[in-house]
């Protein structure tokens, strides 16, 4: 796992951010960034229109983490019941985020997760 796959800070930046070089996406499976949204911990390293603070959710039952937010999205791995999934976006019945255990990024159905108490 590269440095990109280590847990990211959730602090909101208080300084002005600037771009200094092209983005490195060498660890894409573990990089919570897409064209419109990124994890707040990536602010200053990746330029996107929006950043999100992760919202911890728990899997109510085992579910497949997919590479796209649709039933035919490619399976990445099975998430176990009770596993924590950090949600960054919810749309169309799917949550996009990052598995807490191995930091793999993907989509799960909203029906199988609930907010962590």
C-alpha cells in the first residue's frame, strides 16, 4: 500500500490551497477522489469542485463493494457485516466511500449500511 492508502486527516484546511503539479493517481483503488468529489484529507493535493468529510457507516449485512454505483458494477470485494464504511457521497441508492479496514474505495447499496452510532 502506498502513502495514498494510509488513513487521511479529516481536518478542514484553514490556509489557502494552490496547485503545484499534476495529480498522482498511482494508487487509484485506495484513492478517494473522483472528478467531482474527494475526501477532505486530499484538499491541496487534488483539485475537485467539492470535498467531503467521511461519515462512518456500518454494514448491516455482508455486501459487495463495487467499482460503479449500479448492480452490474464490477465487484471489488465482499464487505463483512459490522464492517465500517466511510461514506463520502450518497446518490441513486448507492453510497460512494472507503472501507475502513483496507481503505479500498468503491460503492455499496444504501440499503445495507446505517450511520455509526
